[in-house]
C-alpha cells in the first residue's frame, strides 16, 4: 500500500506539475537556483542511503569533492558565526567561508532530498531508480541546482522508502533475537550521522569516565542549509519585486524559496519553542525603508 501511494503521488506530480509549462518554468527559474556543493549519505555503490554508509560531497559541477566516514567530519566541515542569528553556518573548511555567495569558490553546501539525489550515482530500488533517471533526464543536468525541485526529489525518496520497507519486512534479521550489543567499556567519544527527511544530521558527544556528557555538537539539516536558505530568500525577493510593489502574493513566492528546505529553526538554534513569523522589509534605492509586510 505504501508503494502504491508513493507511485500514485508521483503520477499526480507528473500529471499536474510536470505537464504544466508554467509550473515547470517556475521550478527551473533563476529566482530559485543556486549552484552549491551537496552532501549526503551513500552506500558502497554510491547509492542513496538514509541510515548507513559514508558522507559524500559533490561540487557544483557534480564531481566528487570528498567521501569520508562521519568520524572525520571535522576535517571537512567548519562552522561560521554571524552576530544576527543563533544559527551557525556550516561550510567546507578547505574551500573556506566566502560570505553568502554560491559557486565553486564558496564553501556553502546543501543537504536534504535534492542533495541526496545529487550526491548519489543511483537509487537502490527499481521504481525509485526509474524516477531518479526521469528527473535528471527531464531537467537535463546533474546535479540539479533548482531549489523547487526539492519536492520532486522528496517524491522519488518516498518511492525508495516504500520499496525499501518491503525489503526490510522480508529480511530474516528483523526477527533476530540479537537486538542489543552490551557495552564492555566506558565510551569517551561518540560520533554518528543519519539522514532525516530534511537532510543529514551529525551528532558528536564526548563523555567523562562516568559517562556524563561534557561536550556536545549537533550539526542538523537546517544548519547545513542555513546559508543556502539565506541566499534563496534574498534571490527570490530580488527577482520577484518589480517597481517597488509588494503584496501577499510576493510573500508567498518568497516563502516558497525557504519552505522547500522544510526548515526547522528550533532545531538549528537548539531551542525548543518555535514559531513562523515572516516579515519583508522593502527599501528603495536610497536605502530608505518604505514598507513592511508581516505575517505573524
């Protein structure tokens, strides 16, 4: 049933979205396009994997930049801090932080469904592989840099997840009584990674001799995407505002730019209470504030 629903969803997407030139043009428009690095988990055949494997990064041209075990993440990823937000901005250490710009010379990277497909050479299940090939053939390039294609990638991953669930349900290890490994020593460092729906999570913990956590570092999906989200909001606003006219329609179009990432700022700031206020401040060429549009 899950696979039927996933394939049904994909059919609706193709019938309603891909068959509509206006929608397809919106997906491919420059207003929602950023050429960045991409990061995600892959298995030993460079196929998408949600739970295990190595972290793979490709550059804006699709070339493999790095492939490493999560325990080595600090060799590749650093975090930039800005005074106006609690969210830290991960970037590629060797490329460096060049500010809020995209391109091969910028260390900004992206995770989430589209990134996972961009770093993978293929999918591990047949129906998902068909949809994977169809997406890249339709768009005509790999990696895909169009932010709104994130939803397309989500549907492909839905198909993969449904097929994979069926495989796991028939795996004899599912009923294996050996479900727990008893610790034989006190750990001092624990580092792991897993793919959440919105992108790669990296957790790093260090403990004392009593197993009490003395250091913790969490790199969550919205952090990885934070710099690209900032680029997306800025570019959408610059491309869509015409003649100084702003309305609720513009607010919706700008919101589309960051909603595609499925952001969780409570996660990214490590703060429990979350809300979604949205405000656009419109300035003229003299730098004078002329209008504010808010959504509480």
